[in-house]
C-alpha cells in the first residue's frame, strides 16, 4: 500500500511549535517502516495520538505499523476512524481497499473503492483509478466498477482486459487488449494469447505477427500452432526459433513432440534428451518413453 501521498501531505502542513517533537516521532516511525521494522515503528509512535485529528500521516503510519506486526483488525479500525476524521481524504480508503483484498473480503473492498470514486467524482485521477483496478481485477463482482473506470480512462483498457481474462472471458479480454494495442501494437502479445485461449486461431496468429520481440513472437507462434495440432508448421519454425536464441524450454519440448508426431524420432529423441536437465524433464522422459528410448541411450536406430 502506498503511503506517500498522505505522508507528503502531512509534512507540508504547518504545525505548531508544540507539535515539533511529536512530528519527529512520526518521521522516525516512517523511517523505521521504510527499513521494514514495524515493531520499532509502533514503539516510536507512542505519544503521537494528539496528531490523529489533524494530520493524516499519523493514522496512515499507525495502520501500516499495526499491519506490519500482524494486527490487521487494529489497522482496519485506525483507518476506518481516519475516514471519518478526514472525510475528504482518499488515502485511508485506498488502504482499506488493499486490506480487504488481502483478507479476501471482496464486497468490503468494492464498497471502499466505490467510496473513493464517489468522493473524487469528476476529479478522479488516472493514478487512483489504476490503483483501484490493480486491487480489484480478480473480483468478478467488481467488473462494473472496473468497466466504468476503463471508460473514463481509455489507457486502462489493458487492466480491464486482465480482469476479464482472470474470469475466463478470453474473447472479451482479447478484444480489449486489441483496442488497447492501437496502431503501435503494444498489447499484441496479450491479444494473441487471449484469442488463442478463446479458440480464434487466425486472429491469434494475426496479432502474434505484430509482436516485435523475435523470441517472444516465435515462442508464442509455436504455442498457438501446437495447440491446434499444426505440427508441420511448428517444425517449420524450428530454424527461426534457434536463430532467435531465446527459446523457452516449453517451446523446445513442443518442437520435440511435433517431430515425434510426424515420425522424426531421431530429432525428437535428441531434443528430448537435451531437456532432461530442465524444468521440462518429466515431459521429456514421457516423450522418450513413448518412443521406446531410454534417457541415456546413445543409438538412434
């Protein structure tokens, strides 16, 4: 959770001379939290309660310290009180969104997020909208909120696409990634992958062709073609894959399997044995077994 906004606001406020020592404690607590010592930060904040009504940094820091020591309920209470003491501030509400997401309380997270959107109204900025989308993208019930934010900030379509994808709506995600790509093709890889999952092979290949990174494009293209059993086309891409020099092990085992299915057992065996020391070892052994080849066999008859 990002405390920077609240802390910067607090430091910018003019404070009475009598509060100087108390503010110094907040600064010390902030430094300790930055170093990951929440318990020490909590101790450093002792005696800073007098600022809880006037400086948003105090409850934000206190909540972070409580979270760091495992007191989630205590942090929630502090932040909830802060929303009443500082009704025009969104920082504690955003912190509450994150806590509710972490604690798997989707309805509460949506409610707090909606309160931020309502509070900011037409003045809602993209950074805040993006923070909300990042927090809620796995929550199916939050899709209406995310849709509204994506409509207001077109540059957040990719965030909405990931949300739809996480719920298995691959075609919808693909079209959103396609729109987010624009003429630059910035999300061509993602659009291709979602069209692949949705079963639209031609569209997947069309967007794959726009991927600028050679290795990523070839890896993905082989994945798409392998998925629809186009084994000859997979093998045809092997020279380009080797030339790219960054072929994933999953791609290499697909090429090996393509050779096997087309009867090229010698090449399939060589490729499979090269994968025995990788994360694809299990799949490579299964392939060797299907061909009746031992992992340490040297003959290629």
